[in-house]
C-alpha cells in the first residue's frame, strides 16, 4: 500500500471491542513518516505500538486520543518535535503522566481522565515553552499542582477537578483564566501576569477573596465573573491593593450566600475606595440572598451597565446611580427579582440612561425622577427602552411626558398602575414597539396612537377593561405586527384596517365580544390567527380571504360555525400552512383544498364531528398532516387499514394522535 500521499490517519474501533487486544493490528498500520495528523479512538490495547513515538512521528502536528481506556502510559508521546496540538480524553487506564519537553506544543487538552492522579513535572520550567492553551476538564482524582511556569500560555481552563491543589503559577502571557468546580484551588496564586483580560471563577466554596497577587499586577482583567463561591466576602485582600485593579471593566458576582453587604457597616464585596475599579463599565450581581445595600461611593463615571438580579433582601439601591450625586454616565439599568425594594434613591436618573428594566419587584411603589421628559424641558431624558414587568405595587409614573427618544415600551402585570398611555404616546415619533399585558386600568387606547408613525409592533394582552380602539382607527403606516389577546370587553377591531398596508402578522385570540372589522382585513397579511372569538359569527366565506394575495399562514380555532372547510370560500393559493382547532360542527374538508398548490402543512385539532376528507385527495405539495383528537376521522386515516390511507400515504410526515380517554 502506497502511504506517501497520506497526511491524516483516523483509526476508530467499535466500543464493543474495547477488551480485545488490538495491538497486532495497530502495529502493522505504521504510517508514512510525513504524517501530520492522527486520531485514535476506542483502541483496546494496553499500550501503543513501538512506532507510536518520536521515531516515526517526527513531523506529526496534531494527535487526538479518545477513549483508549486500557492504555496505561503515554510516555512515548513526550518530546515530539513538531507536535502543536495534543488532545487526550477518556484514558481511564492512565494514573500518572510525565512528559519530555514539547518544544512547539501550543494546545494541550485533558478531558474525562477519571483515574488520573499524578502529573509529574521533571523538567521544571522547560516542559511547555510554546504552550498557548491548557484545558483540564473532569479529572476528579488529579491531585498534583499544575506546571509552574508556562511563559506563552494565553488561556487556562480548569473544570471539575476537585482534588487539584492550589498552585503558584507564573503565567506572564495569560489572557483568560477559567476555574470551575475545583474546590481545593483556593486561592490560585498568580505571578507575573500582565495581560489578563477575563477571569471566570465558579464553584470554589472556600474562596474568600481574589487570588493572591491578583490586585498587584498592572494588567488587571477587564472582565471578572464570580459564581457560586459561597465563601466570598471581598474582591480585595488589602485596602492598599485597590488602586491596581483600576482597569477592570466588567464584574459579575453570582451566588454569594454568607452575610454580605456592599455598605460601609458590613463586609465590603466592593470596597469604598474611589480608586477601586475606576475603569469598571459593567457590574452584574445575581443570587446574593443576604445583600442588603451598597456603599455610597466606590464607582466612578465609567460604569455603563448595572444589573441586579435575585437579591431578595435588597432594600436600597446605590445612591450613585442618580445624576446629581456623581458624574454618573449609566446607560443600562436592570433590576429583577428584588422583592424588598420599595423605591429609588432621591434624585434624578442620569440623562445618559438609555435602557431601564424593572421586573418582579413586588414592593416597588414609585419610579424615579428623570424617567420622563419634564414639561418645561428643563431636564432632558434620552431613554430608548423601558420595561416594567410584575410590579403590582406600582401606582404612578413621575410627572412629565415620555421621552421623544423612546423606542420600546413594555408594561406587564402592573394592575394598580393608573392610565398613562395618553402621556406616554403623544408626539413620539421614535416609538417602534408597544407591549401591554395585564394592565387592568386601561379602558381605551388614546387618540394619540395615530402619532406613532414609526410603530412596528403593537401587542395588547389581558387588558380586561379595554373596550375600544380610537374612533379614528389605527392610521399607522409602518405597523407590521398586531396582537390582541384576552380582552374580554373589547367589542371591535379598529375601523379602516384595510389601509394598514404594512401589516403582515395579525393575531386575535380570546376576545369573546369582538366582531369582524368593518371594511375587511389588511391586504398584505402573511399570517392570520383568529382563536376563540365567539362573536365572530360571520362565516369564513365572508372574510374575503381570497383577497389576501400574500397570505401564507391561516389559523382558526373555536370561532366561526362551519360544517365544511373550505366551503364557498376561496382561499389564496399562496397558503403554506393551515391550522384548525375546536370547530365543533366541522364535518368535512372539501375538494377546494386541491387548489392550494403551495400548501405544505395541514393540522386539525379537536374537531369532534370531522369525519370526511376530500375523495380527490390532498395537495401533492403537503409535507405534514396532523390530526389530533378527531375521533371520527382517526380510524379512517389509520396506517394501511383506514379507507383514507391511500389518499394520504404520499405525505412524508403523518401524525394521527388518538382521542384522549
């Protein structure tokens, strides 16, 4: 066999033959000496053949060994002069490792080495002079220290190694450090690090502060993420070390469970020093069950993004987020699941704020000044995105009108909030998205809705007291999506919907008093969903669906009373999907379906009287037919036995779901 042209060799045995000695077979497969890449998986021998080493693999660049569970030694791999990447996974027979130096090795990965205990470093500082990336994952018995000096290492990832002990690491080129679920690496001491960018520390229960030396090197990381470190009490060791972590831009703290405060009178997770984290841009604090408050100082004007989530006893927000106390340039503020929070600090939000999200803050009863545009224009607001979700104690908005810069408005489940849309909508030429849910005090939509020339999507859901749209209708030239659901008192859709020429998606569901719009439907719809609107008594034949020449999806449930479908009703040939459900009197699908030459999906659910399909069959384009809980039709469509089976067996996907008993 001519091996000259082979530069990659992939050998994989079947997992069932792991206990078979495959050494004789492996031995005769000696490749050409110019081989560049080799992969071996599920090899059952206890050792590799004699050619598997420096003598035959001098030019090898990439070696991947996977699930060779009987192999007990990898010493033959040491010293390969051209090897740049070595990946070792699932080698459960290996308990000890010690290599000759790899002069050009750049990537070294160990994964799922369940019995590996010892890693010897006989060559001290010269073992891996070119190594850029070291990954050790799920090696639960490894209990030795990592190599001490890795001068070229850029990325170090260690996960799931609970017995690996702390090391003094000299890593002058390190950019990324990721340590997860390694409880005994407390702390990892870093020496000589000057270019660190990202630090992720997770699942180190005994970690009390940042690693030794972390604050002292000049190139402090820009991104610091700490999660599930239940013993964490401080981001610093000594007050004198604060100044040297000034370059950190992003801090995330998650799951700190001991008594913890960011205030003067408690343990300082983030200390008071004005010099600490003076380049911080993003601060995320999550799942800190004992966090009560913040210090009054400690963050400079560089902070742009603040996120607080799942802090159940947090009662006070930091005063420095208000503009008059600092030169705050905050752009994004997100507060979620803080049920003890009742109010914002005194003052105004900074004019730089572009996004505010408040969610599941059950006790929050007021909003801060600076949220709205002052009537006298004395204070400007440039807010673009406002979300208030699940704040049942909130009753009022601050005085003023909505910022003209506002693009997104979402208000959900704030049932005590007084009507405010008349103040939120006037003269707002920027608003693109309005989403209102469970807003009990909303009885009508304001006339000013017509001013929203840029509005693209309007969602109104579970507004039980909403009765009507403005008399002028919805003259919104750019509206593409309109969803109206669960509005018990709503009696009619907007008039003149025919002129909503940009509308593509219309959903109307659970509006029991709603009648069909006068003037017909918007002409350029792509999707139409009408569910459970009992007063829509006009037959589908009068909906003029045939005029919707772009319609692709039609969904009807629990509404119009019809015996056959489609009957005296021309459907547009553009339809791709039809969904019908809970049509209690529907008995048959008719031959008119044959005219739908683009139809790909037909789904019928809970139509108890439906028993007939068209004898002429269904469209040849149909790729999926789903019939669910239609008892009279199920047997007639049963595979190989039902009388309709010859009519549908050409359909690639057929789902017949039997009636629940």
